C-alpha cells in the first residue's frame, strides 16, 4: 500500500507512526522513541472493522488483518488522512 502512495501521503504516514515527517539523517536505524532507539514496527492488532492505530512513542503501527489489499489501502489512508497529531513537531 505504501508503494502506491505519493510523496505527501508517505510523509503523512511517517508522521502518523513516528510523530515526525522526516527520516533521521542516517536512516530508520536512528529512529528514537520515548526510551531511546526504537525501530519502526508493525504489529497485528484488532479486528477488520477497526482503523490502523499508531503509537508514536514506540514508532509502532498496529494493523488489523484486513480481508483484502484494497481494504488495507483504504483504511490506512483514512487513518493517516484523518489523524490529528502534534502541531509543529519535526
């Protein structure tokens, strides 16, 4: 689903999951969470009627196991486009 996103939506996804719209200068290996270095992770969570959720302190995306790629794509975009984060955090 991410490969089908334009640059703006990828930035919004990154901000949705990590709280920042920029990749660290030396790559994702240098992502930090509330307790120091914290890799970007995806966890299976919830039921297909739920939207994805993010834990920015842990750089974690929780995804339900959707029944189709199209459902994953639609719900991920819906979550990212309707998320309200922290203004001015980069």
